[in-house]
């Protein structure tokens, strides 16, 4: 595959291996070559010292005025003697860089920088290529009473040494090629350990794209790949859960829409029926009865629309609650004042034990929740007594509204907060508790109903003591 991960890994690793081997090749070769040259130069230095001692001992008995002539006379003998002794070529120069003697008469070498250094009192060497031969020129000064009177050049062919260097080059090159070949094989297997799990992930991803969420990958590899596989499996589980949630939400929306359609259809049908009947009625009393039905069903329809609008507003993220600091006891007192005529009508005694407590909440929305709970107790519980208390811990304030009515069975309790759910024989749309639940969620709180048949019902409203969140605007 072009530009695949495997090919990229192979290319990068092989390129890196070639770079490292090339560096090792040149460093090793240069080090070996330098050592050979250094050893040869050290040997030439020893030869020059021995030659210097010989010449100094010979010339020490002569006067300074005669030294140059004697050195010139001695140079052929000295060069021939030491050339045979050291098995190399020698050249002797005077102070003016004139050649005095040469043991290899068939070849004349030039005056290179080594002679210039030697005439100035310093040892020096240079390596030159002559007819595909490597030759070392090593020049050393000749002293008389600490004064330079000439120079001796040792000429040493290094053919055998550089032949050895060439053999080492070939050996290192062969080793390098073998190392690259072995590296290629190892990198191929190494790249497979990385690409195989990725190819497996690619295959499973394609299955997910085709709608198959039953896949689960089990790969044992290095830590990074295992982490990737675990993340993939977690993603699949969350995706499956998310799709299931979407399907459930879709089903809930369908039920919600069906319920709305049914609830809207009932009053509209009644209104249309009585409107049609009014056109044919002649008796004023009958017309009055039909008009009352039209008004009653119209009000019922209006209430349903208002509750649906309330649900729509609450579920919008852009809907702003009016969060301010209020005393919870003041709210309960106002709710009891509003419902007091109905309490008297149904003969219900209310015991208010709520304590003073300042909280941050939307006053009108929480009042709506409390009124809804109390209204349900009045209308449906057939109670004679309602007790309201409050409890506070480190995080929440709890409002507990309890009646001594007929209670609610367990199956009904499970569905109380579902939209459009109403127990049998109750004339309501079943949206009150659903709206109350959503309001409490927006407050980061909750509402729960606990009840037993013939043992009353308890509604528990939970409000946080410190309402937090960037989307809330608090006014203290």
C-alpha cells in the first residue's frame, strides 16, 4: 500500500540504520587510518632522533666555520647508512633547502612543506600520492649547538598500510550491507506488530460503519496499541448505548406525539360537535348547555396548550431561569395562602413546620411545583391532613409534603413523572408532575414521590444549598 504505515516505518528505520552504519563506517575507518599513520610517524620520529644523535656526535668536534662543509661531506654516507638500516629512502638538505644527498637516485622528490618546517626547527610530515602510491614524507631538523644547519627527510612508502586500510573498507562495507539486510528483516516483523492491530481496527471500524456494533477487539500488543484497542472498545460500547438511547428517545417522542394528538383531538372533537349542534338547536336552554360544553372544552384545550408551551420552554437550553435569593418559608406561606379556600372547602388541616432558610432558586417555578404537589393532594388523595416540613444537610434543603390520604400503588408510582400519564378516573393531562420534575432538574435538584396504599403519600423536593453553574446568573 502506497504511503502505508508499514512502508513508512520500514523507510524511516532503514534510513536511520543506514545513517548510523555510515557514521560508524567513516568513524571506524578514519580512526584506524589515523592510528596507522600515527604509529608510522612515531617510528619516523624515533629514526630521526637516532639520526640526530649520530650527526651531533660526529660534528661536535668541528668548529662552526667548518660544520657546513663537514655536514655536506657526511650527508651521502649518513643517508646511505641510515637508509639501509631503516629500510627506507633518505634525503639530506642544507640550510638553503638544497639537496645534498638522495638514496634513491632514480627519482627526485619536490621540496614540500615538511622541509620548510624542518629548516625552521620543527618536525613535520606530509602524505602524498605518487603514481597511485601513498608516500609519507617526514622531515626533521639537524642541529649544531642548538642551531639548524640542515634537514633530513625520511621517505616511507605506505603501500602495505593503505592496502590494509582498503581491505578494512571492504570488510566494513560487507558488514554494513549484512547489517542493513538484517535490519530490514527485523523492521519488517517489527512493523507488522504495529500495523496488524491497526489493520484489525480498520476492519472493525468498517463493520461499525456498516451498522454492526457487536464487535469487540481482543489484541495483545504493546502498551500504546492496547490503550488504543481499549479506547476503541469503550467507544463502541458508548456508541451502542448512545444509539440505544436515541432509539428509546425516538420511541418516547412517538408516544409523546401520539398522546398530544389524542389529548388535542378529544376537546377539539367535542367543540366541533357542539358547534355543529348549535346550528340546529332552537331551544335556548339546549343552546346554553352546548355553549357551556364549548367553553369548558376550550378552556381545557387552552390549559393543554399552555402546559405544552411550558414543557417546550423548560427544555430549551436558551431558556433563562430567574435565580435569586429567597426564603423558602415565605414561598410555602404564599402557596398555603393561595390554596387556603380550597383547604377549607375540602376540610383539610395543614400543619406548616417549614423553617426559615435562604436559598437561590427561581421563585415562580418552585412555587409552581409546590402548588402542583399540594393540588394533587387536595384533588386525588382524599386526605384530611397535610404536613409540610423541611430538613437541611450540608448540601441540600429538603421540603417534605405528606398527606394521610388513600396512597398510590407501586405500578402507578413508577409512571407518575411520565408525560400524559394519568391514573384511571382522573381528568387531567398528566403533565403537571412531568413539568415539576424538569423544573427541579434545572435547579440541580429533584422531586420524588413515596407512597403506600391507605398509608398516605409523601412528596420530597430537593434543592441545593449552593446553586452553581456558568449558565446560571445569581443575584444574592
